[in-house]
C-alpha cells in the first residue's frame, strides 16, 4: 500500500479525487453515485482505478489515504491529484529548484523562460509539487499545448479546474470568480503560442485574486510589468566539486534505463557530447536513446557533422539553434519515409492513432500503404513520439517541441498546405461521424468527442485563416457548434455558430447560423445575447430577401421578452415589444409560420385573463398545427397552460403541459430546440406541483436535470428536483441536491437570478424542519443574494408556503396565519397560481390549528381553491377533522391514506401524529428517519396569546 502520509504523485483525475474524498467519508458506492450524479458502475470503475494508481490494497486503504490528503473548499482535488505524473525520475537542478521556489515566495507571477526542450516543464512540475503545502486550495496544472486560440485560454483553465461552462458568464469571468478567494498556485505550461491571450488573462486573474500565484513556462517572456522572469539554463555539465554534472547524470540514467550502458564509461566524452548539446534536456535524452545503436563514436561523429552543417545558418532562429541542431541530426538519421511521417504528423494537435495517421497521409509517397504502424512504432522507439497504451488501442503523441520542428520541416518541404488540407478533410469526416453517433450512450460518446475536439478546433483555425478553404471552415464550424452543444458546452457552441456566420457564403446561411447561436445563448440563460443575435439574423435574412424569415426572428424576440423574462439581465425599452411586432407584420406577408409566431408574440404581450389572449392563442395554434411546426406549437401550449393556471384549472394545465413535453419528445436536443425543451419540462414540473402529482413532478425534474446543456450547471440542473423532494419529504436527497446547487451557483459567480430563489428557500426550510437553524440562515442569505434588484415577486408565494410549512411544524399557527395574509382566491398572477393550491391548504390549516373563529369558513373556501390537488385537498380535510369537535378520526385516516398514495411522505407522517396512539408513534418514527424535529400540534380552540408558545421559536424571513 502507498505511504499514507506522503501519497504518490499520480495522475488522479478531478472526478477520481471527488470519489477518493467520498471514500474518506466511508460512503458506499451507491451513496457516492448519488452525491456525484453518476452511475454505481462508474463509481466502481473509479474505485478500481484509484486502487491501481494509489497502490492500495482495498477500500479501507483508500479511505486512509484520503484522510491524509488535503482538500480545498467544496471537495477541491488536491495538488497531488492535479499535477501530471512524471514517467521518469527528475534529475538534479538543485540550485534551480531552490531559486525558482524563492521566486515563487517573492512574486505572484513567475515565468520560466527557455528554448524548447530545455526542461522547463519538468522543473516547473518539480517545484510545484514541492510547493503543494504552501497553497491551501491546491496546485493546478494547465497544459496549453492543445489550445490554439488565444481566446480559449480561460476555457482551458476552466476545464482543468472542472468548472465547465457557466450560466451568463464568459470563461474568463467564470475562472476569475472561482479563483477570487482561493490560495492557489496555477501552473500554465507552454504559453509561447498564446502570449497575448495569456498576458491579458493573467492581469485580470492576478488583479482579482489576491492569493493567487502563477508559474508559467514559455519560450518567450510575457512582457508584462508584474512578471518575474526566471531563465531556465541547460543542465550543468560539471558539478561544483568537479564531478559529473546534471547533464551527464541524465544521459547515464536514460542510457542505463535502456539497458545499453556498459560497466565502464568515459564520462568525460559523455560530458563533451552534453556540452555540444548545450545541456538541453530533450536533446540529451534523444542522444542517450541512440547510444545503443551508435555508441559514443557514432554520437560524436553525427553530432559534429550536424553542428558544422548548421553553424550560422541564416534560416535558424537563435532561440532554437541548439535544439534544432539536435533535432536536425536525429531527423537526418531517419529513413526518408520516417522523415515524411515525422513532419506530416505535425498537423495533429493532440494524441492520434496509427489509423488516423494512415487515413490523413494515405497514398502520399514515399510512405507505402500499410507501413504506418511500423513507422510510428520506430519513431516512438527513438523518443520522437510517445506511445500511450489505452483500452481502445495505442495512441501516439509528439512532444510539442518535436511537433513544431516537424511543422518547420513540413514548410521547408512545401507540404504544409497539402498536409493541413488532408487533416481538414479528415476532421470534417470525424465531425460527421460524431454527429451520426450522437445518440450513443453519453459517456462513451463524450470520450470520443473529447479525443477529437482539439483536432477539430485546430483544423478550423487553419481553414478559417485560409481564404480558399472558407467553405470547408464554415462546414466544420457548424459541425463543431452542433457537437459542442451535444457535449454540454453551449458557450462554445454559441461562439462556433457565430464563427460560422462570419464564414458563411451567403446571407441565408449567415441568418441560419445566427439563429442557432441565439438558441445556444437561450440555453445558457443569456437572454439579452439571444435577442442581439436573433436581431442580427433578421438583418441577414432581409439582406437575402427572406422577409418572412426576418419576420419570424422579430416575432421570436418579442415573444421571448414577455414569455421568459427571467432570462434577461435587463428589461426591454418602452414600446420595444410593440415595435418588433409591428415590424414583423410588415414583413410577414402570407407566410403562415411568421404569422403564427407573431400571433404568439401578441398573446404573450396580453394579459392571460384577457379574452383576447385566448383568441390569439387559438389562432396561433391553428396555424402552427396546419404547418406542422412542433416548436411553435410548444410556445402556444405554454401560453395556453398559463391561462389555465390563472383560471385555476390545474388539471387542465398539467395535461396541457404534459402534452407539450410529448410533442417535443421526438425532437433532437439542439440549440434550436433547447429553449422549448427546458421550458416545457420546467412548466410541466410546475403544473404537476400545482396538481399535487409529485411523482410526475419528479419525472419532469429529472428529465430537466439530464438535459446535456445543463450537465455543467449544477444550480440549473437541480433546481426543480430540490423543490419536489422537499415537498415529498425526501430530505436526504434535498440536502444532496442543494449542495450541488450551491456549488454550481458559486462556480457560476453567484449570479443574481430570482427564478432560483424557490430551490434555495426549499433547502432552507428542510434544514429548519430538521432543527438546523444555522444552515437555514445560510440558505436564506442565499435567497437574498439571488434576488434581482427591484424585483418583488420572484418567489411567487413559494417562500410563504415554505415558511408556513415550517411554522405549522413548530406549532406556531398564529405566525403562519400572519405569513399567509392574502386570501387564496386573490392569487391571480400565473406564478402565484402554481402555489395557490398549497397556499390555500396551509391557509386553512393555520386557521384551524390556531382555533380561529373563521376556521370553518376558511376551510370551505380552501376546498374550492385546492380542487385538482389531492395532497392539498387532503391537508384541508385534515384541518376540517382537527377543527371539528373531538376530531374526526375517520377523516384523518382517509387523509393519511391519500397522502401516502400521493407519495407525500412528510404530510402522511404528520397526519399519523394527528391520529394519536399507535399511529402517532409510527408517524414520529417516520419523521425521525427523515431527520425532522418532533412536530408540535397545539390543540384546536381559541387562539392563545402570542406569548410563551411563540417565544424563542419564531421563524424569521429574509427582509
């Protein structure tokens, strides 16, 4: 078993680190799966991997290791888990390590600068590992090699931190928010091709994160005033005591590892070879790898020839001179087919298979058909490629220095355009393949996507910058946008659709791409961005002569502003909606789709209680059905559901909302369909809650959680489930979901979003029902933080319902009555109508429990208001039974059965307590298993004064 006090430096992923933390808490596989929202089988796979990587004998050993690992806030993986594992021992550099460590103590940005192959990365990793204990929130390593776009640096960092994408935030803002309060060392490796992007980002990060330290490696300095440059020299040839230096030790160690170093060696001659190589670590390793076949004589002869050949060469960049000599010499030793493959595979951004290389380079002399696997294996043997064995087969990776050297050679051979064009065609094929297989199991498909995504991005970057390949670039941008959306990266999807719009060959294609970009923005809950993009789509459609298409875009904007205002950071200007509708009608002509959209927009701009609204809905629905457009039909059904809710027809509303989800079910999850999908499931969940159908509400909430574009958004994915589980009494699940909600919201930068207040209030109430007022207060603070400035009705009675629930549980019906001070029949806002049945039930119960003289009248009024909600009706029946003389046990028994059948565990157990006797004991036992405090049931009758019973037990609400 691994030493528990000093865990091995292994490549533990962020997800494996979360599993390891959970093992340290002695959770079962099922409990870990529930916490992390993964399958039990996936947990078993991670545990097996951890046993292997950490050399642990069993789960108890893993738990012991976890106990000794430092974790940051909210389960942040440790630096040991974040740093890559070196495959070979680190040699020497004692002085450099000490000096670089001191620099990190004294400066917040240190850049280790040197030519490719000098050993910057290994030195940085060694120092970072030593510095782990200094940084409470860990050390994080980001390899920027696969990142080809300076604008994607923040995304690369976010991916490493496990942040994913965020609602309403750019990747930069997301990373800034996450790092702001943390004490962290961030290692950015291979910055040289992204200097401008890295410099701008670091100025922002360091300015916003006072406890952040950055260690960068680069071939060139970042040229910012707050940078401490640390030049990385070549390895020492001779030690201070006159013995062999680090370079010689490196050579000897690598040669010996290959089993080719004789017992007696001439260290002086080896030192001379190392000196000729300027102490460059990579060059020395390459030379050592050739020792077995060439011996010292061959090394000396070959190296001397290359040095003479390249000395003073006008095409050689001084920064690369020494390493270029070494690589040129290694290159000359290759056969012609090997040389061709080495330079041509430089078009691959990341690891690739022999099959991929064969496809890209097929039929291109001098490489013969079928020889690719042999050539790649030979290059790996000569340390020019790294072979990585994976379950799906061997993949090859070129060190970045060698890949760039190959690219230079490709340019010298005048083969760059041909190789990059072949790679582009291959990427287009892979993009199509991934789109075809997008229906496959999500986990395996995501792995396939992630392996190829950087290749697609790299090919797109080249094609977009090469005029003659713009049509291919457009197709690849569209493909990458679609794939990104399926992968759960709507932010990148939006950017790729916008890029496709810029590359499109005509305005019709531009308009289509911009519409999809707007849909991606809607899925991210960035409504104002969606409005801007769809306006741009309308303008492009007008340029193309597509007046009807432009009318539909304008109508869609007008509809969105009124229908889902919660997506907007800012409200519309006065008259904006009316102007959009008027402009749309001027362009629509006889196009039925445009007319249906405009009628929908007009209905959204009217009151649900206005008879004109119903007429507009009917006309829009008729047109939508006539043209067979499910998305327009969905939008109209949303309005129809709202009207039914406002009228108190919760059964009809729930049926309409369910029909809407069935209508959309056959559609693929795309940027175009995203808004209707998440809104339909959300409304169906709301209507099921209003109707007291908690099982249906859970089903809708779980489908909403599993939408791919919510995969990285914990607060958006869990918000409906939190409310449902709180009402049902599944409180352990509520607490787990709430934890994910909070982590997601904080990762997103704690955005103000009033439509998220309900889940936070539900979480607060569950903690209150369990007697944890400290946790409840924390969640009420989150409720306050979520509220958008100036908004007064974001909770739509949800908060009052949950407050009353807690007050009644604590035996404070008088206070509950004061909270529920509005008669239920006056709750006419559509959002209020979701909670009207629950509100009415507790309104009646609080009156009955307090012995209020108008309790009977309230109960009668509540019966009408709770029609269609079996749970609420049962609560009213319970209130009537308690309010009657002596209580009505038969009515209570029927109410308990109804609540049990409805899956409302809490209210069922509470009713058992009302029954007394054995049933009371049973109810109290159930409540205890839920973690609830004992419920207090004051006797019916005249309301006592607010004195002793209320003292010290009131339930404060946020101001």
